[in-house]
C-alpha cells in the first residue's frame, strides 16, 4: 500500500483540496512529513537506513507499526525511493511487495495471527507543495492481496482471501493546522475491485465461498486529525472527518456447501453511494442503492431458485451531538421503493391469489429539532450511568409517510411540537401538540384477503374495523379512509375532531 496510513487515504478515500502550492519540497522533507503523519494517526514509521544517492533518498527496510488495545500490526517494505525531479517535486517509488504481520485479540474469542503480502504494480507518487502543505498525486495499475495466512491460537485457519483493485488514482493533501493538529483532504478513483473469500466454518463444517466486485468507484475525503497519542478521545477533542463515495455496478455471491446441500445467494446493483461525517458537533450517515436484484437457490427449496428486486433503497441521518443553548435540526429518512418478490414465493404464501402482488414500498421522512443536553462523544465510561436522556425532542415533522403492501397504501404527513415545561401527559416525555393527517386506500380489501388466507380470524377482522371506525372516516374514492389525529396544547387527543381522552 502507499505505506501505513497513506494506504488508507490513497486506496480507501484519499484526498484533494484544490490546486497544489508552489513546489518547494525535498525528498528529506517528504520523508519527515510521512513520519509525522503516521505519528498523528497512532503509527510509528521508520527505516533501517536513509541515505542520499545522487538526487534520490534511498530508504531501506521501511516499517510501519501500529499497536492498539487488541492488536499489534507491522507492515514492512524492502525499499522506498524518493527522487528529486529538479523542479521542486519529488517522485516516490517503492518495492512492489509489502508484508503485513501481526496479531488481533478480540474482547471475546481467540487471538488470531495474520501474515499476508500485498503486491503493487505501477505504484507512483509525485509530491509537491511545501512541508507545511504537502500535495501528493498517486497512481496504481493494480493492487493484489496475495499469500495470506491466518492462524487462530497457533492453528492455521481454513480461510483464504484474494483481493484485487485496478486503475487507482487520486490526489491528497496533508496540511499542518496547529501544533498538534493536521488536516487531510482529497479524492480518489478506482476502476474496479474484486474480492473472494473461501473457507470452512469450524462449527458446522460447511465450506463457503464469498465473492464481491464493484466498478467505477469515486471517493472524496476530508479530515481534521488530532495527534492520537496525545488525545484520549480525538473526536471529543475536536477531530473530524467526512467521506463520500459513489460506485457503479456491483455484485456479490455467497455459496455454502454442507452435507452435500448447496445454498447460493446472489445480489446485483446498478449503483449506489455511501457517506459518513463525524465531528464533535454532528453526525451524518447516508447510504443508497439502485436497481438491486436478489437470487436464492438451495437444494432444500422445492424449486430451482427464488428472486426479488428493489428499485431503490436509502437511509439518511443527520443528528447533532453537542449541547447547545438552542434546539438544533435533525432528520431521518428510510426508503425502500418497489420491492418485487418471486411469483413462486407468492404461490407459497398466497396459493389462492387472494392478495394483490403489487410492489411493496416503505418511506419514512422525518425532520425536526432536538435539544442535546450532553456531549454525545464523551468517553464511554462517562455515559454508562446516565440518569436522564441525553437529549429531548422540541419538534418533529412527518414530511412523508408511505407504506404500500398487498394492494393497500397508507400515506400521511404532519408535525408536532413538544413543550419543555409540560411533562404530565406522557410520563416524563414533553407534552406534544400538533396533528397528523393519514389516508388508507385498500385497507378493507386487505383485511378480507388476510381473512380468506386464514392469517387473520373473523373476530380480529371485526375488531380492526371497529378501531378504524373510531379513528377514521370515509374518504373520496372506493375503500378509502382518512383520519386527522390531533393533540392540543391543553393535552386533549382528537380523532377527526372527536375527543379520545
């Protein structure tokens, strides 16, 4: 890899923050900055020897060590060469093989020993800028994980992994921002990656194979790094990072063979994205995928295979983490659009065809304001003995609700505020005031179908219809019910204007 922590940024989510400054760096300054950056991330980088040979700094036996509570990892490379190109930039090349050895001891479980080799074809870095703001452009034709060995309690594990990434390129910047702080920003692209894992489950004896591939990956990264060695809790002390990634088509296959029976699960996606940002102030997490197809085959199924598809999935969370005098915004989005399952599975669930087999959809879109009462990034031991909630809702809006299943469709929207001075109504929860509007289309038809299938008894259907009559009124259109649920500032609960308490 690009060496220790450089590998994470170069091949995981490397960095770009604008055009490089006037080139004024030397090989020795680049090497010093590599060591400084590794120290900031809790690693120790050193060389057995570092000598100038003409215009090139030759580093022999370069190692990077990382020691955590439950791991000790050392990566080593025979040589790294940093050549002064004569224009203030430095070209960096390195031995094509990097060995990684170490041990990992989880809180529960046995210690695992790792010994693997990573191969690099066509790896090249060009450094420019200044020692205070080092710009590095990188390219790599192919990265391959080879000769991997894992031993658990000194016994070789029946497990192997192969990994290949091709056409990797990007640029990242390391910039000093304070006596004990450093910023890293940039981007990277990756043409394709492939990974395969094979092994045997020690408990069941099942042989398994897992394969994954992805194409057209692009990532942007930015971060404010504190010296991990000096900060007990870097994020609580001001560290921050964000990563946003997009990808093209991807696929995965998992296959297990046990006692002669084979189970195979496949998935494919036309594209998607991922994003995460964490700072002392807030958390952001997003995930989306499009055009997903699933296929399941098994020796135990009564037919060759089952399939399903989803047009779109999404998850979006933005949440404040630090206390403030005023309430702050939050939002949550959960989306699963147009789930279609195999007609053969419908035949097992609903052989008589009582239900409509239309696509299923779930959408929940919430936003509002929350009063954070304590630092959410405090050390874990500071959060163990809480005698109150870390935050309180001040308002929430249901921007959109949609649930479509079996021919029925529920939609809704509304908003509520929560009075911080009133706690009488809901046993400590601040009293809400507001209203939500709901519409249900096809609800009675769904109840009839479930009754015919024997899933819901006649008495349960009757009780459900009585409940609907209490909370809903007929709407426009056939088999349509509407309802407005209101909570007043005086603590009254109304359904379509009728009191419920």
